[in-house]
C-alpha cells in the first residue's frame, strides 16, 4: 500500500482526494499497487467533510513519516509551496504538483533535487488542466525536433472572449458572467492580464526546446483592451480573437515566447476552441502540427492529471521519469518584438497617412463602425517595425494574425 499526502485542500486538492478514493480499484490496477491518502495538509479544519480525520496542520508530520512516499502539492504560488516541495524531496518523497507558477519559476531547481535524491518531480496538471500535453511532448513526440508550441492556455479569458464573440457581451459583462459561473476569481488579474498563460507557455517552451525560460522575460498582453469593435472587424477578416501563449525557435540556439491576443483564422482548429476549453498546438519537424484539446481547468479534470502523475511516480520508483531542461546561455531568449507576423490594426488617422506608412492594406468595416477610425490587415512585419509605422497614428488595437 502506497501512502500519499496532499498539501492544500482547495478545489484541486479535494478533487485529488475524491479521485483516489472513488477510483481506487482502477488506480491500483494501473499502478500495480494500492494507493491511499494518509494526510491532507491545510490551515483550515473541515468538520463534517468525508476526509476530516486526515486533516493535519503541521507539514513536519508528513515530512517525518516514512510511510508517505508521494506528496501532492496543490497549494499554489511560490512561497510555502516551494518550501514544502523542497522539504518533501529532501526527505526522500516524490512530489506531484499542479502549480504552474512554481514549476515555471523554480522547476529546474526542484527537478535537480529530485534527480540527486533519485525521486520523481512530476507536473502534468500544471499546463492544460486535464489535457495530456507534457507526456506527449516528452514521450510521444520525442523523435521530433520541436520548433513551435502555441495555444489557448487559459479558460477564463477564452470564456470571456467567447461570450463577446457569440453573444455580443462587453468585456465587463463577460468577466462578470465568468465570475458568477466560477470561471474567474474575485481578483481576475492573473487571468485577464495574461500572467497565468505566461507561466504555462514558459513550461511548454522549457520542455519543447530544452532550455529554461524565465517567466519575467515573457512579454505579456492581456485581453482588457479587446472591444466589441475588434470582434466585429475580426469577423470580417474571417477570424476570431483568442488569447494565445506562443513559443518559437528563432534560430539554432535561440527562442522566444510571449502572450497576446491574436486574430485566429476560422480555418484553424484553434478558432473553434470556445468557452473554458483549452487547445494547444505543437509543431515538430517530423510530425508537423499536432493539436491537443480539452478541459483546461476544473476540479476533476485537473485532479485526473494529478493522480495520473501519482500513478507514474508509484510505478517508476526504480526507473525514474525525469522531465528536465538545461540552463539557458546568454542570448538564448530573444525579443519577441522581432518575430514577423501579419497584423490587424484599428487606428484613428487619415487614409493618406496609412498609405504612406503601409502602402496597400486590406481595409475592413462593418455596419455601425465608427467613422473616425480605420481597421485593416497588413502584410508581415515585426512588432518593432509596426510601432514605427503607426508612430504618428492613434492606435486603438494592434493584434497579430495567425492562420
């Protein structure tokens, strides 16, 4: 019997306890051992809860119990979660986590400790919730040289944009609906400003390209500036607006990554990823594009990914499953401003000035459009050039276009 401890009894942590309890037979069959939860660490008490007798408040109880071989960390953040993870690994316990912020910022260090101690540090649920993406990248696509990964990595922003596109809700109305439905936090900043997606694209870039990307280096633009006018113009360009995290190899030994709204062509499978769902595209030199789609968040979808990692940690006690990347040399991470793209622009200026700056562009309009502005799609330019070309204009929106 393998004993597991869960740190953090919130949405994901309680889901992990439920999945291990309810699916115990199939989990035991897949792991070739029975798995049970011995402790649940939280600062709160849960009187009347099914697992109330497992609640403890002192991590040292878990740390010093030789029966506990796997610790599940679902606390979130970097502070206490980092401390408990490091202490668990140093105590000889494998760790499974759904904590994208911790993996993105300190994952390389924690993996190194796991290696030194011959333990597992697994984090499938840190990206894409219940979507299998880390295993496919590191196993199924291992024969490929991966040169790009991008996608819809945040269900809250995707829900908001879907409401704007399909139902004509304003950003503020759609955000309020997301909060009422439990898809957005009371403080939605990490989602709507793109920080959550930035952490996830960091992890994907680390795994796909094998070098560490610092989350602080990621240029991040959220969706607060997207308006219903942008939605209407995008429709006329046969596109939908989606918040994408994107990482690309820019050379043999260089790469870049960023998060920003994009106009996604309706011919792309990503354009049909709606609501709180996520979609991730990985491009390999042998395979071409592969897309992964599913529930990117939620109690049970995320818990299922966590428990799958627990099973892997139990099965691979002798042949460890190391997920790793190297430190990045100076100059590895390049400025995403120099990544070429077609662009959508909504500006207030004269037709003459647009012509001087861009030459020929594809103008779009819609009934009810403001008479004081122009919207158009450009040929390929990098962002630095676009900022120069639009320097004399009042820019309302400027988003990349991706097929």
